[in-house]
C-alpha cells in the first residue's frame, strides 16, 4: 500500500515525500479512504500511530477539492485537549499543506489572544484549538463556526478526562448539523461511546493495528524501591546508562518540580512540564528537550499528553499513575515510529496497589527487580514475584541479552477500561 493508492492528491504526496514517510501507517491506510469518501469515522488510535496525518491528509484534500468559497470561512475544526497537542497538530497541518492554498491557525489559552483574533479575522480554512480558548474567542466574535464542514475531535478520551464535555457540547451547537465528524480516541469508555453516539452519523469504526502495538515494542521493567531512594536511583540510571534523552513521569506538579531541581543539582540538565507552567515555559522546555539541550523532561500525565517526541528511547515512571490507563499512555512515549524503547517503573510499597491495577489492565504481571544498593526496607514485593527478586547490579540502557523482554506485548483490554474522571485531574 502506498499513499498514492490511498487516493491522495499530488501536492499532498509531495508533502508526504518531503516528510520522508515511505508508506502509510495502519491507521492511515484504514482511515484515509473512508474520510475521503465523506464518512464519519470513529478511530481507535493513540499518539504514535500516525493518527494526525490520518485525519489531516484527507481533510486537506477535501478542503482543496471542494472549495467553492471566494472568502475564507472557517471550514474545518480540530479540537484537542492540550495546548501542546494543538501546537503539534498545527505544525503537521502546515507541513502537509505546504503545496496547497490552505490557511490554518492554532488557538489555545495561556498566550495573548490578540494575534489569534487578528489571524482569524484575516480568514483561515482550518483552526486547531483547545475548547476553552475557542469558546472565549467565539464569544468575542473573532470567527464563526457556521460553515464548518469537517470536525475532528482528537484524543477525545483525554478531553473528557479533563472535563471538556460541556465545552464540547457548546461547540457542537455552534456548528451546522450537516458536516463530517471524525473522533479519535486512545480508549473507548462508556462516556466516549455516548459522546460519539451523540454527534457521529453512522460512523465507521477503525482501529490502528491491535492497540497493543506500542506496548509490544516497549521493553517494560519495574524496580521495587523505597520512595526516598528513588531520586538517587534515577540519577544513577541516567548517568551510568549514559541516557541522553529521558522522559520522566511524576504524579504531581510539585513532584515534577522537586525532581527537576534535584536532577539539576546532580548536574543533569532537566526541565519540568506541567499545568502550572506558563505556555512559554512549556514550549521552551519541550523545544530544549527536542533539540537535545535538555536531557531530562519531567512531566505530569496531562502535560505530556500528545507530546510528539520521536524515537524516545527511555521513559521512566518515577511514580506510578493512579489511573492505570495513564501507564499505557506513558509507555506509548517510547517505542514510537517503529523504534524500540524502554519503559522503567519505580515502584514503592505504597504504589503496589497502582501496580496491581495496571497489571489488571494489561492482563499480565510486570516482573519486578530489586537493585543492589537500593533494596527496599520491606521487600515484600518478592512474594509477588517469582523469578527476579535477586538483587541485580546492571541497569545500563543496553540490554545484555537482546531477548530479555519483561512482558513486552502487553495487551490492554478496552472493555475493561473505566475512566474515573473525578480523580484524574487533581493537581496534575
Ligand atoms: P502521531 O501519531 O500523529 O502523533 O504521529 C507519530 C509520529 O509518526 C510523528 O512523528 C509523525 O511525523 C510520524 N509519522 C506519521 N505517519 C508516518 C508514516 N506514514 N511513516 C513514518 N512516520 C510517520
């Protein structure tokens, strides 16, 4: 299968070529022809599957082939849960529309609204936006949604987690009833299905390869370690393993700041990214990390959602998430775009219940190791663990035994996923 056989136009093929993509990903192969046919699509795909191109390429094609407008009314809207994802989708839209007469813009909070309003008033075809700022600017009459032909809800599950349901409903009410709707979500809770049922018309369901693809490429490891020893351990992992780029997850914003400071104190360049940081600081941290100037990016779940950091070799769960689905999202940050990656979890006694929830979601147990010099005071994890409770000394990034996967191929079961939105967003 090639992009050409999917029915994409020449200017898009040129842009794809410029990006260096050789062949479509599974989600692209499945979704692009359906979207080009004008169908509503309900897609199960998480970041890393190439979902952005999956909806952007056909959207651009539709907007260019069916253009009947002299002025530029807003014809397509992509809603995203986070600023980072909005910025990232926007960058993709711009890249893919290099050879097309298409104008796009991005709109999100935390930055001055004036330039956003000015751009919108000049006329744009596509807007990528987070719900809050969108409504804000709409109230200021900066644009109209009356001519929207295509609506994309990207990472819809996270939008619901973040409490955007009411905003989404308000936005839906501002659009014409006749339009094409695309909903992308990593998971399908009851709430997502309900939302999808409320505005998609006879949607076709598509899935990006079995949803465990990302996890399959990820070498998952867990270490039993007491909370106070975690910082020294992670610093040792990074320095001894000579890791150049590491994404570290903490549960709280405060935890992210604290760890970041300790890293810097240990001579490791680090930056934190979380909801309390200004948009400028978040963008700077991410740019520094992508350029390799920042070795460690410490993030909370919500801030990290949607970040596109290609070929990230290491992800560390400094603390396990209290929502098991977040574990799957976190480890999806590594092993991306065909590369293999390593996801390491530091599990304290207090977090064992979280680990059990994660294992339940994955449908299998994660093997836990104990590292010499970092043994937990109460090594009761051994009971949980059949083979690997012996202290190990080597934890460099290079696996001595290439086959030594700790439960790669983690399977997740959507039907068992049940988002508890009220305990998810606190302090992240
Ligand atoms: P996404 O899931 O949209 O966040 O995309 C994940 C990464 O895969 C991004 O860095 C894309 O640029 C890249 N990508 C998307 N489609 C392809 C493709 N067909 N071949 C190779 N890389 C791709």
